[in-house]
C-alpha cells in the first residue's frame, strides 16, 4: 500500500466522519420513528442516510434526497402515510434544514417520489397494464386517496394543487394488433409530457393523468394533444384532451373515476 499524502489523510478522515455521522443520525431517527427506517431494506437505509445528512447540513441537496427516499420507500411497498410519519419524526429531531421537511413543497416532492417508486415496484404485480405499461385504475384510485389524505393533513384543497388530465382516444377502427400498437403510442406520447412523478393510468382507450396544477399544465396538455393528432398511428383517430377538476370530498372519488371511465 502506498504512502498517504496529507491531503489524502484529511479526505479519508472527512469521509469516515460523514459516514459515522450519517449512521448516528439514522439511529436517532429510527429511535424517534419507532424502528424504521433502520429495520427495512439496505437500499432504503442508504436513502435514509442520504436524507438524514441532507437535512442536517446539506440544504441544497434536500429536495433530491427527499425524492430519492420517497422513491425507494414506494418501490419497497411502504404506504405514503407511513413514510410521511417517518419524515415528520426526522424533522422533529433534526437540526439544520430539517424543519424544511415539513413544508408543503417537501411534502409534494416526497409524494411524487413515492408515486414513481410505487409504480416501479407495482410492475411486478397486477397493477400495470401489460400492453401500454401504464398503471391500472386501482393504482390511480390509491394515489388519489393518498393525495387527499396528504392535502387534508396540510390543510390544502386537493383541487388547488392537483388536476386530472384526460386523454380520450377512439381506437375501435384499428385491427387488434394495430390497436395495441396505437395504445402503446398513446402511452408513450403521454409519458413524454408527464414524466415527473405523475400517476398515469389507462382504461380501455382512455388515459388519466394525476398531475400537479402548475401554470404550465395547460401548455403541456396542448402540446400532448398536438403530438397525438400528428402521430402516424393516431392521426386518423378522434383524440380529445382536457383537464378535469378534482372533487371536493374524498368520498366522491369512486364515482368520480367511474364517471370518467364509463
């Protein structure tokens, strides 16, 4: 083994200190959260260490760490309300920028990461449409209920921060194999415009996207509509795109989704 230069020694000490501190932070976090996230998968523990260190002293890295933690927890199958409880525990015991974990933006970032990870994990189960690769309605309904629960905890109306984008195509005139190809094209074009944590579900020839209600939403829907109307597999089909407001009460979600997919 070669001789370490002084700067190498400093770097090694710094690396060991960061790793040791990360472990200590997560242990304290686990004690406050009742065991999790230590007693879970190795990948989630790694994401938890990253989040704990970012909350303690790397505020610029916090959004990315929150999203990665949400993604891994979702991929591992943890419910959103449980990981939100873990994050609240970290905010309560942490220093530095940990309190930023309780902000609305942080909650939305955690939720978006969870949605992406959940769909990734669900691909192994019966939650994904095998033709298009999009989620089934059961995933969208779960995601809607998670959104309503989260917004209720924050005192925010879901309709103010989320909307449902509807893409309706009539592909009945296609032969069966060509119809499947058209559905894949419909899914691909939708994912190009909504690939930042939105939940995209398909039912028949209709696609539903749970998207953040941002100033750019109308433009994204218009761009998607133009792309679908000019696609070689879809340009001869009637395709409509529009934005639906979410219902005020979570109790109306089932009938809301049923009406949109009837």
